[in-house]
C-alpha cells in the first residue's frame, strides 16, 4: 500500500491530514449545521406554526362564538398574509449586515406578543390588526433566520444544504405537530379559544429563548460590493409566479380543511390526529425529499412536489371520511413544506450568494401576495351554494397550475461559486 501524498498547497512541514480526520471534520461540520438549522427553525415555528397555522384549529370555535361568516373567518388569515407581505418587503433592509440578529429577535418577540394578544378581544377590527402584526413581525424573523441559514449552508454540498434548508422550513410543520398536541392537552374545551391564544403566546416566547445558542454560530451574509444594488429578478421569474400560485393554493387548504372535516362530522380526536399527522409528515419530508431536491435540475423538484400537493388537497374534496382525511394529511403534509425548500434551492442555484437573502425576501413577498388572495377567495366561494368543497377545489387547481409554471424554470448555465460574495 502506497503512502498518502501530502497536500502540495500546504505549508512546508505541515503533517498530512489523515482520511479519518477529514471524515471526522466533515461529520462535525454536518452536526453543527443540523443543530443550528433545528434551532433557527424555531423562527419558522413561530411565524408559520403558531402565527398562522394554529388559527385553523381555533377558527371553528371562534366563528361559532363570534358569529362570523366564512368570508370574515378567511379575512383573518388574509390580514395575517398582508402583514407577512409587508414584513417580507422590509426584512432584508431592516436586517442588513450586523443588524440581522437583533432585528430578528425583536421581530419574533413582537409576533409572540400579538399572538397572545388575540386572547384579549372579540373585536373584528382589533383581531385583524393583531393578525396583521403577527404576520409582519413573523415574516421579518422568518426571512432573516432563513438568510442566516442559507449563508451557513453555502459551502455545503447541494444534498446536505437541501437537508439543512429542509429542516428550517419544516419548522412550520413542527409547529403544526406541537400545536396539534399542545392545545387539546392544555385547553381540552375547544370553546376556550382565548386561553388557547395565551398558551400559544407562552410557547412562542419559549421558542425565542431557545434560539440563542444558534445565534452564536450563525453569521449574516456578506455585504454586496459597492454599487451592486440591482437584484436580477429575471433569473427567477418562473419561480416567483409559481410560488405566488403555491401561496394562494396552500393557504386556502390550510385555512379551511379543518372546517371541512368538521362539517363532514369529524370528531375532535379525528381532527387532532389529522393535524398532527399532517405536521409529522412535513417534518419527515425534510429528510425524505431533501436529497432528491438537491439532485434534480432546475425546478423539477418543486414541480413534482406541487403536483403531489395538489392531489393531497383534492382528496378531501372528492372523498369523505377519516381514511380520505388521513391520505390527504400524508400527501399534503409530506410535500407542502418541501416545496418551500425546493424553491429556495432553485433560487440559490440561479443567483450569486450575495443575493440569497434578497431572493428569499422577494420570493416570500410573492408567496404572501398569494396567501393574501387565497383565504378571502376561498371563503367567498365557501359562502356560496358550492360550500367549502368548491373553495378547496380551487386550492387544488392553483397548485396544479403552479406546478406547470415551475417546470418552465431553468437555472442559468453559469454556475455561481458556493462561496461567492
């Protein structure tokens, strides 16, 4: 067996690095990357799981107690989405450079306060404002935390970077599981929706506190060169359009699917199991789809996942009963968060690293526009003779069209250096 040649680029006298030491270093880097991704994903737990998705569980008792129409109920998530849109627009500017971490923390604390504040009022205008603030502050924290992780993962191989990003975006599903298990235990009576909002606020505060170890490791992205202010949006046009359609389609499902199951006679236990299964599948999807997304060229991974997502949304529209609900939870829950991972991976492959946070912010803006349209449009349709099935059918159609648009995206032929910027 021949001896291993020393690295010619190493300084004279530097002992050769053994393969075992290289492997151990790589494993250590992966370990650090994964635990930082998990902790940063708590921003997604707050913005998505607690700030948005939890409302779906509280919608039926709030609607009954406050005598809302489906249009009013949908407007609550539209207000949240409009706030999310504003937050996404200003996140990259507010959190530029060294301001990134403090702005992120303050934003998440504001979001948590607004979540808990929903317990204090029955006023529709006040609730709309609180939902708006939750969305705006949550989006700022979400975008900045995603930017921190994107910068941390830029030197990782594509498959590993996809897993790290998948873990981050799975935070919303962790929040779904957490809320699905927490609320029935902490608030057994669904009619006590005010207490549920307080519980969610306290849980969000604990999430912010748990993020601090990751903030010691993660660093903001490098500043752009002087005079380099233009963001090349043309490189991701198809991604932006597809992501807008995804935002409209997915939020319509997430807002009203529980109401549909309740209308079909599902018990509280069935709804809790459905919600938890949906979230668990989303968490598992981060590991299941991550390597595949990293290997597929262009946005084919995004298109494929959106097709499965559309099928999952269509199942409870076409079929009734617990088995159909669980199939929908597996298909939709196992793909919708991975779509977010896939679009981020495609954007990273299409742009230099100095634009990644701006790209995430821009994609989040278009996503938020879709989210603002989806709940109101679906709610208006649900108030017609077609009912919730007509509204949720629209969700599946929008997701299918978005899949077709994603398939049109092509990454630039020029490959950007992973360490660019």
